[in-house]
C-alpha cells in the first residue's frame, strides 16, 4: 500500500520559536494518513499535528511549547473540520472484480443446480 498524508490545515504562527527565538517561520500543521492500494483507499482516524520552524529547521515538540503556543494550538485544533473516525472506500477495480465473481458464481449455480432454466438437461 502506498501511504500519503492529507494536509487538513496549515497555519503560520507568530509566536517565538523555543529554539531560535524567531517570530516568523513557525508552521503548525495537522495531517491525516491515507493508505492507497488498487482495491481500496483507507483514511486513518488519527490526526498528526506538528510544529516546525523554517528558520532553525527544527521540529518543536510538545514539551518545548510555551503557554502561548499551546493556546494557539488549541484554537487551531478546534477549527479543523474533518471526519476523525477514518474512512474506507473501494475503488472501481474492486467493484468490477466483485461483479465478475458474482456473475461466475451465479452461472455455476445455475449450471449445476438449476439446469432446466436454460434447457441444459440432456
């Protein structure tokens, strides 16, 4: 399965970075993992949140957050509108193969158990 991340929201923060003390360059992002295969597309229910600073090239972990960063994080987390329960979608290839299997199974049932329907009795 191929894995990709859907960006639910990205917000630029003007708070001071705990590493380099820069007031610009911090980005808060909320992402959700999506797994794709030929037969299905599955979106996981967990949301991955991270804060990165583009000035010092560091990820800011929750233990380093100040109270101001926590307040901004809580605000942006409330504004996310997504389905956090996850989802599962089947592709067209799955439905085509399912239809082919059902047609073959129905034909085999009719051929072996109901041959009179198509005048297949000798």
